[in-house]
C-alpha cells in the first residue's frame, strides 16, 4: 500500500475518477445515493488492489523462502562488520 500512498498522486487520481463519476450522474437525489456511488467505486478500487497484491505477493514470499539461508548469512556478515567498526 505504501507504493500508492507515498505521494498524493494516487489519491488525486482517485478523487478525479470519483468526480468524473459524479459528473456522469449529475444531480443526486440524496446524500445516501452519493455515498453509495463513492462507496461502490472505492470497493471496486480496493478489490483491484487486493487482486494485484495477491498476484505479486506469493511469488515474492516463495523467493524469500528459497533464499532464506543466503539472507541469514548476509545478515550475520553485516552484523559482524557493524560490530567490528
């Protein structure tokens, strides 16, 4: 999630998309209808991000598990170097 929130670009783009949807509808009969529209869009956006993260998450975890021994050795080496200096 940090990837999309480290700058305000993602939030600005999200707000622009919501505003475009509002313009398509034009006039809302009640606050509830506006909240439903925005809520539905935000749920769809959340689902898109959830699917995207699943796509990349599993391979990364598998790669880290395969390289666990190497990473532990690197950490030990760095710790020794830090203590030596």
